[in-house]
C-alpha cells in the first residue's frame, strides 16, 4: 500500500500540490484523474521521488520515503515500475535490451536467465518474437507494451503509469488498460495510474482520486463516480453533450 | 538563472557524475560504445583537416621566407612547432567541441525531453554517472590519440606540399622537423588535450542534462554547449600556456 500524507509542492510562486492525502491499495488499480493542470503529473512524480516534497510524507508499506537516505531510497526504487506517457524507451536499444536493462543493472543473473525472464514478460504483454526490433520500428501501442514489460521485468511491488493510453486509438487504449489491470491482479501490485480518460476510469478504475487545482477534491470508485453530485467531478465526467443528456434523462 | 548559479549547478552535476559506476561491466561496454561514437567517428574530419592545414602552414611559411638567408629546413621546423604547440591540441579540440560537443548535448537533451533520464532515475540509477562518465572517459582516452594522429598528418601534409611545390626538399624538411626537438612540447600538447576533452564532455553533457522543454530547447542546448566549451577551451589554452611555457 502507498500512503500519501498531506503533501505540498511548489515551483517558484506556483503552489501546485496543496496538502494532498490519499491511500493507494495493494492489488488494485488506483486512478488519479483530473483536468490538465490539476497537478496529476507533479503528484505522480512526487510519489516517484522525481520531485522533492516541500512538506508531507509518502509511505511505501509504512516506509517513509522522504526520510530515507540515498541508499534506502535506491532499495525502494528497485521495487518500483514506471510506464511513462511517451514510453521513455531507450531508443538506442532493441526491445530485448530495453526490457533486459533493469536486470543488467540490478541482478547478477546469467545471460540465459535474463533472456528467459525477458521472453516471459514479452510473452505476457503479447510481444513475443519482437526482441530485435528497435522502439522506432514499433507502433505506439507496442511501445506502451514494451514499457510495461520493462516496468514489470523486476517483479515490482508498485507500478506507476502516467497517461498509459494517451495517443492511442480507443480499442488499443482498452487493450493497454486491461493489460495493466490484469498484471496488477496477477502480481498483486499497488498500481497507480494517472489519466484523464473516462474510458479507463470505467474500465479499470477500482479506486479513483480526483484532483482539482492541487487539492484532492473527491475519491471513490468507478460506480460512485457516475452517481456523485460533486460539482467538479460532474463537470469533468459529463463533459460531452451526449453524456450530459444521458445524465439529465436519468 | 545567473552565471554563479550555473557554476554551482555545474559542480554539483560533476559531483553526481564522477562517482563509482553502478555496474562495472555495463560501464565498460558503454565506454567502448562511446569510444566508437565519439572518437573513431571523428577520424575522417580530423585527418582531412590536419593534412590540409599542415600543407597550408608549409606553403605560408615558404611564402614568407623568400630570402636566401633563411634555410629551407625552417619550413619543417615551423610546421612542426605550430602544429604541436597550437594547431593540433587547440584547433582540433575546437573542431571536436563542435562535432562531439553538439552530439553529446543533443543526445542527452533528447533523453531528457523524452523522459528517458527520468526512467533511469525512477529505476534508482544515477543518470548523470551512467550517461556522462563513459563519455568523459572515452574522450579523455581517445582525444590524445586523435591529436597525436593530427600532429603526424599535419607534418605529412606539410611535407607533401613542400615536395610538390619544390619549396622544401624532403631531406631539408626531415632535418627541419628534427631540429632542436623538445619532447616536452608534445607532453604539453597532450596535457592541454586531456583538459580540453574533459571540458568538451562535461560542459556539453551539462547543457544537455538540464534541457527543459522540447526540440527547440534541445537545439539551443546544443548550440550553448559548442559556444561555452569553445570559449572555455580558448581561455584554458591561455592559462595552460602561461603555466607550462613561461616558467
């Protein structure tokens, strides 16, 4: 479980996160949603330690990340997997080398053992046989799957995804969402997904945290989000005319 | 951000970079790759420029020494001293600052813009050390070899020009390049080269590493890398010459 306790983050005069607290449960797909500029990405980057907090704490299964020294943080980081918005694949490396990268850096396995693990995770994301392609030779959906394969190659306890289906067509987006949800349940990971895609919310959102102007404005499940009267959430969910008319009819 | 802040940030960056590598086997293979990309790929430009500059120095020297009081071997002597003391270590380093420096800055800048550096950090890898240290080591190893090659090719270029134009017969030229040769000059040139290699690698990497934004900023970072490393090379050239040749 990841517990976030009253975190604040500013950039110069811009106060982005204003005392957010939340809990993200193990074995569930936890979604952070909100409009662009609501602080989602900064929130995620703070949890990953890419931004230092101004105040507050982040606990990974009770371990206070902000009070850790460099070595302790490094140990926690080995338990993290991250799928970046653009994939962040190393473009000078093949698919196989990308997925093998964390194994090369942090394990003393033989090449055969590493290759076996790479093939296992590539098979899990339905990319078997694509080992020798370069990221530039793959489609957007494949790049997301390679990024997922790389993120889970070390069997992480925590998986973070920043807009995992941005730039994908709706069908591929659902494939990626479903894959992340399946992996989360299979490996019992604590998964935190940053998104503004309502399809993702309805498909895989087991716990949802809604951010607005750097505050946690609402939290609930994919069922309760459709029923809430919270003004900001309603504004966000029922953006299109079609959805608004459905809501009004109901 | 002001100049003083940049200097402080540069030294913090160096502090993060100059550490023991995470995994020696990975570091070794990265360094070998960089030697190929940054060093061996520079061979053609260094070779072509060196041969022609050597030839031009020989011709200009001959043109300025038409008096029969000056012996022909002075052409070989002039070529040797000008390439060893200045052209090869300084001018070739400036050329490499343009070619290699922009490559380093744009490569690392693109990695920053496409979140590849964030991906390394999330994994718990010291990205500055992982990306930059192999580049520093490879340039420090390869640039002195390129500079020695450049010296040799300049002298060959001067000989070809002298022989082809008839300004300086081969025997005179060979006598000239051996005349009162000071091995310390080569050592001085190599010391300068190592310092310049460090400057090219670290200034360019710094500019790339702290790129913010997209393609435009990557391009601007690359330009700044070439400008700042060239300026620092010129400045340090003066300082090192003052230290080594005037005492």
